[in-house]
């Protein structure tokens, strides 16, 4: 009798698990395309903020290339082109903030000048570290037009560390991580400029 009850309960539990598993799989199938479409919209929006429209007559997503960076991590480089020449590039960079990883999109002209940097995701403290977002302040806009030699490489730090970039009162770690990420992103460009700008 006990064995029959245990088997009966096991079958009921198994049926519930199978039913919920099928429901989750079905929901995933139904929403996967919509999620992918939203992710593509977000990517296009981010790229439009760091790759000016006047620099391109192509679709940077379709003309993207993949390069290996530090620790053999692959980086997708979105290439803006005009009249068959690469005019600008954009790719994701990452920094370490107070509350974890900060993901950014960096745009850089073919000559090495920054076209813009925008925050994609972070977990920084509201009212302090979130000032890196363009909707919260203009701090992130100050990088536009700069390059690896302007300012000199040793000045690519926050002022507290002897550099030229402002930090936030009570939140030095966040801007320090962003400045470091941008500098490393430009070093990645310098190391791969020929590959990034080559057109077959």
C-alpha cells in the first residue's frame, strides 16, 4: 500500500514537473524572438549614440568583425563606413565599479579620436556612481574628442590618482573604473587599428 502511494505521488510530481517544464519551454520559444528584437533595438540605439550618422552609409552591425583581445576574449567591433572606407568603430568595453562590472559602448574614429562613450549596464549606487549615465549628468560626455595621446597616457586617471579626470564626491571607484576601461579600450584600438580599418 505504501509502495503504491509512493509511486502515485511520484507520478503526480513527475507530471507536474513535466507540465511546468513544457510551459517554460513554450514561453521561451514564444518570447525568444521578441527578446532578440529588443536586444537588437538596444544595440542600434547604443551604436547611434557613439557612431554619428554622418560617418556612415552602411549598417555597422552587418559590417562588424570579431577580434581577439586580452585573455583571448572575443570583441565584436561594429564598423561605420562611408564611400567604402572605415570612418568609425564601436565596441563594448568593461570596467570595475564599486558595485561590480560596468559595461560601456565606446565609439572611436578611424584616426583614434573618441566619438563617444555610453553606459550600457551597471549596478552603481543611485545618486553617487550612477552619474556616469548620460541621463544623470554630463561627466561621460567629457571624453568625446580625446585620444590616447590627448591627454598623455599618464593622465588617463582620475584627479585623485594624479590624472586629469574628475571623480565624484563619495564615489571615486566608479569614475576610476570607467576611465581605466576607456584607456584600455583605446589601447585595444591602437593595437588592432590596421585590422579594424582594413576593408577587403
